[in-house]
């Protein structure tokens, strides 16, 4: 029942192609019925020839040619029908496979970070590729082979009983032997196959993790360690896989043995019946052809069940991921935030990653439209977490966050994030050209706008020095660029977006002092007339902020301007003194 339910769900994914699927199913039924005509006609031809052995050739042809003509007609029909089924089954399965890839990809990238973080990206990729491969194979094999095989078995048994119930019993016993043996093997291998698939997922995650950190692996001389780790996973995979292969190899041997015994039984029983005038030679030939046909169909069915048993864990992983509902989603009555003023209010916000240790506690503050507010504090104080709640990377467990007096939970995710621009602490770049990475901020931007944004982010000089300028590919995560260059691309990207609310999470941390000074001046221009939230460990970069929030353990412990906070001699003063052995006059003023 588990396999049947899984198979039905796969077929239900045909969506808009269900009509074509029904047409293919009907064609398969017609093909299966037509295939039965050949052994029946073959047997009748043998009977005609045996009865007319002493007749003239002309009378023999008179008896036989209608049967041969019918045989030819059925043969041409099966060829034509098989060709159409193969052609359209291939097209349908490939088309649905690409749609399944798109649906899975769209679903996964919409899942919130909290849900994304529970599964490695390599595992997600493996689930997508192997799951859609399994879907493709099931659709293709169902419409091209296995539906006809199943229909053939269902029709063949009543027909065989009608022609000769004695010989039909042999075929029925053969079918039962195949069914019981296959059921036994599946029960023996099902758990092991789930373990195999789990090891495959571990291997995908291990390889992806290593390749994604290749610089770390090489610099710490961990090549052999990583290879050994992969080999250990391979050993565990093989220890689970080999017993499965052994059981199915045994099934193949037993099935072949049952086939040989069945054919021999039909010949012996048919000979015995013929000696007692209970059957004709043509009927014996027909049943031998039936046996060959049913053995072929049974082998196809067993191979199909074998493949389905192998693919079942992959399909279960695929459907489990597709069934995962996003914890963060639009409410039914969500409003669209069009032109926001930029008024931001945190009201008694609480949040925890693991429900045990709070990351944010009773956080309350207000950002007026056009105001620049900085968040400072030691690492782990909750600064980045607080601002990630603003664009709903996570949702608070209690309290509320409002923009222009509207709870962000009542704002559509797309319009909320459209109005917020983020420069992350770690530059997040695609393995694409510089221009393509910048256009993420504004897909409609012109070449002149790209250059203006790059110049404002102090990035134009190094971009134009690249071999292909803006068309230069920068590698995975921008590896061909320095840390400072990657960060400047990130800043230029958000400048192109031109959002009314700006979040700068350590935006200048990867820059040298000279570039940071230039960029800070550029950002001062950019932050005018928009609400800006800045996280900075370099305290010199936030001395002009309208308001600074000092955070510790998820709480705001002090609020004020740079000079006010420093003059109080509290936690902020301590942070400044830890960072600067001698406080510059320009910071103290």
C-alpha cells in the first residue's frame, strides 16, 4: 500500500498533462489487447497447417491467408501504437520533470532561513536531482511499458482460463510465485534501502561542504582528512547497499528458475493433454507464446517494483520537502506596502533560535523617517538577529514590529522586502558577472546607473580594471575578488535598489581605512532621506548616527548619540576604549 500510494501521488503530479496521460493510458490498453492476438492467431495457423498437411497448397492458402492478414494488421497496429506511445510518453515525462524541478526550486527558496538551516544545501540539491529523476523514470516507464504490462496480466489470465483452464493454472501459479517472491524481497530490503539513501544524502552534503570551503581545506592541509571522511561514508553506504543487491540477485535467479519450470510444465502438461485429445497442437503453441509473453510482462513488473523500491526513499524525501509549509508566509489579508515613510517601531520583541536561550529580549525602539540608528555591542549581543526580524528572515515569538504603523506580519513579504535594502556582513554574490550581481538590486537599471552605483560604492575603478569589465564572472561567492571588492559590489547592489529603508550589517568591515573613509562619505549621502539601521564594530563609522543603541544579551542597555554615550562612562565608553588605545579628538568632539 505504501508503494501504491506513492505511485498514485506521482501520477497526480501530471497536472495539466492529465488529459494526455489518459490518452496514453487508453493507447496502452489497446496495445495490450492487440498483443494477445498474435499468439492466438499463431496457434490457429499451426492448427490449420497441421489439419491441411495432405491438402493441396491452394486450399492451404485459402485457409491460412485470412489469419496471416489479420496477424499482419495487428502487427502494424502494435508498431504504430508503440511508436506513438514512446514518442508522447517521452515528451510528457521530460516536460513534467522540468516543471517538477522548477516547482521544487521555487518552493525551497521561499522557505524561511530557520527551515533552510535544518537541511544542508548539498542535501537539498541531491533531493531535487534524484527526486525529479525518479519522477521522470516513473512517468516514462508507466506510460511506455508498465501500464501495458499490468493490463496484459489482467487480461491474459481470464483469456488463458477461457482457452484451457488446465494450462492456465500453470500461468496463475507462475504469477503467484513472482508476486510472493517480490513481496518477500521488498520486506527484506526496504529498511536497508532507506539507510542507503540516507548515506547518499550524507555523501552529497559532505562533498558540497568540502567544495564550498576548498580554500579552508587546502590552507589547513585537510585534503586527506576530507577524502577519508568521504570514504567512510562510502563504506557505510556499501555495507547497506550490498545486502539489497544480493536479495534482488536472488530474486532474479528464482524468477528465472520459475520461468524455466513453467515453460517445461506447459510442454509436459500440453503433451499429456494432446495424447488424450484434450488440446490441439496450436493451443499448445498458443500457451507457450502466452507463457513467453507473461514471463516478459512479469519480469517488466518485477523490474519496475525493484526500481520503485530503490527510488521510494528518494521520492519520500522529495515529497517531504514539498510538503514542508513555510513558517513565514503572507496572511490572507496581507497588504502591499507601496511608498513607505520609513517609520520603524520594535515593541517588546522577543526571539530565540532554540526556544531555550533568548537571542532578543523585550526589545523596543523607534526609528523616525530619515533617521540613522546604529546598533553596537559585543558579538552575540543580538544586533544582526534584531535586524533580520525586520525583513522577516525570522518572526518574533512575541511582541511586534511595525512599519508606518502596520505590523510587518500583515504586509506581503514581497512588498516588505522590496522596501528594505540589506548589505550583509558576509558578501553574498552569485557565480555570475559583476553586472548580473548588481542587477539583482534593480533588474531594469541602465549601464549608466550601474556605473553611478559602482562609483558611489568606490567600486568602479577595480571593476573597469577587470579583463571584461562589468561582464567579468567573479566565481562562486565572488572568490575571484578580494574581501573588500566583494563588499563594495554588495554596497553598489543595494544602492541600485534605492530602498526607503536601509540596513548596513558591518557594511565596511572588509574595507581598508582609505576606502572605508571614502565609502563612509558616500553612505552619508545615500542615507539621507531614508531610514537607516547600521550594525558596526568599527565605532568610528557611526559617530554621526542620530541615535545609537547599545545592546547586550539581546537587550538595549543604553541609548544616545555618540558623544552622550561616551560621556556617560558606561558600556559604550568601555567599547570605545577597548577599540582605541588613544581616543582621537575628532571622535571625542
